[in-house]
C-alpha cells in the first residue's frame, strides 16, 4: 500500500478482486456498490470490503473474480451513538492490460485532488516451492548443488576439486555415522 504525497488521506493498494456486489440505490437516490478485495500480502492476506459510488458503480460491474487491480481509496470514520465506524471508500480502479501496464477503469472522483499516476508494480507470480530431494540414484548424473537423501539425511553434491563430493546439507543435524563407515557409502 502506498500513500500519495499530495493527499494524505488517499492510498493505492495492489489487490485481487474477490467479489463484486450488485449495484444498489438508497431511498434518497444514492447509488453504491460493494467490492470485496484481497490484499496481495502473502503472509497475512486480508479481505476488505470497499464501497464504490458515482461513476465507479458501473465501471466495477466489469471486474472479474480473481482479477488483479490497483485500487485508490480513502479511509472514512464516523461516530454514531458513541460507537466509531470505519469505511473504505474507493476512488479509482486501475486494471492491468496484456503488457502489464495500468489503465483507469473507474475515474477518480472530481471532488478528490489529482493523484500521482504511479502505482504499485504488478505482483510477480508466485514461484512454486522446490520439490523435496529424491533418494540417491547411482544411475543418475549429479551436478553441483543437487541434493539427494542418504539414510534419511539430505546431502548436497559438489563437483569442485579438493572437496568431498557429498556433504551434509545446511540445517541437517550432524552426521552420527561412526568414523570409518563413511567410506562404505555408495558415493
């Protein structure tokens, strides 16, 4: 989330659309729509409802679940009967095109100051975790840095001169094999 310097009350948030609520109208003719977004924080993702009004009501109807957007919003607080309430008001919605560039879907409200055109970079795709090492295979050719399991311990292969070809991987408990038995292993 980035705070814009020109307007301390407005923030940009790279997020993912979770759900788009229906457009609603109050008895007094006020149109609004609720947009549910998830933050792209990998460790502590949050799902946040955002209220949209004005021209953003119709523009948000074109959003799809799972779509990555940049949302410009402000926080609004009010007191009612001794209790305090907070609302997240959306002011501008930006989408990514096929090239990864941002473009405005819903324009900013005319009552809000002009914001910087910069926004957070598009989130990188998550890289899948490395598969666990496989048991040692004598028919396979190993390269420097490859890992294999020997007797339940993860070992790392090295093809550098004057070093042992297999060493205990970092983070593994110390080898408890008695001295002399290491020469009998298949590596």
